[in-house]
């Protein structure tokens, strides 16, 4: 006996009904969202670089968060260095990604 029949129905129908209800409530809620999509990874990377570059400008946070150059905090340190050295390219790519997300999708 499957899990779907144990709970009294097909889970595929209930999921599609749930998506249809959400889609009728708001068009953006019912949209398909790719968890591992390329544009999602680009947005995450840009936000990481911009946030770490901003945190590098704050002196107290720089010594507290970005002093390590290895491990997880090392990734933040490297993202902060990329954000400060390539600030023009990062800001242009943030603007392009914002227009893509708002208008292109």
C-alpha cells in the first residue's frame, strides 16, 4: 500500500490543486521556482559579494567578521575583496540582474 493511497488520494492531484489555488491568489506565488537555477545562483552570488563588500567598509565588523582568510569566513573575505576591487563591474551586474528579475522573468 502506497503512502498516497494510505492518506486517501493521489498526491499529484493535491499538489496541482494547491498550485492552482495559489496561482489564483497571486500570479507570482503560483509561478514555478527553480531552486537550483542559474539566475538564482547569480543573484545569491551578487548579494554575497555586495554584502561582504559593505561589511568590509565598517571597521568594527571588518575586524570581527572578515579577519579570517580560511574556511567559511575566508569565502566572505574573498567576496569582500572582489566587491571592493571590482565595484564598478559588480554594481553594473547588480543593476542588470535587477532588471532581468523584474522585467525579464
